């Protein structure tokens, strides 16, 4: 049976909820920070955010806690994406269904991984008023 490639971003419906789901899917499926897969998906995420009607405060419709994009970017310790979302107007004070914030997500990742990227995200969020 032939393998059917996934549709390119150019042929996908990237409006409304479809764009939100695509962005959260990309966030969760990327490789480690600095890897080729991570760099490629960072480029795609930037383009999706810039050309779609997705709010920088969009929430994951498929996660019961409804984290925002900023919370997810903080959890995945992605400083460039955190900066981009803040530039686009993401609110550092929003909470998810459990009362968690982007800063709490970043702090959790930092406590578990001790990664420099997670520490950088914590610093970025603190400098942004979190």
C-alpha cells in the first residue's frame, strides 16, 4: 500500500481551530532545542502565528487543562517562541484550568531538567512581569 504524504502547510486549512490544533501539535512533536527538527518547526510555528488569525493567548482545545500557547512554549523550554508570543501580545498572567501560569510551567521544566533553556524562559517571563 503506498504511503500518502501529509498535506503541506500550503494546502491545509489553517484558520480558526485548525490553526490552533496545528500549532499545539507542532509544539508537542518537536525535537530537542537546537536540533534540526526543532529549528524547522520553530520556523513553521513562527509562520503559522504570523499568517493566521490565532491569538497568542489561544488555548489547547484538546487538553483538559486548557494551557495557552505561552504556557506550552514555557513548558517545552523554548525561549525564541516565548519571546515571539510575548511580542505578539501573549498575557503572562493567564491561568489554565488548574490555576497554573506560564511561569509555573517553566519553573516545573527547570526543576525537572535543569536545562539552560528552561532557566532562560523563567528569566524572560520574570522580565515580562510574570
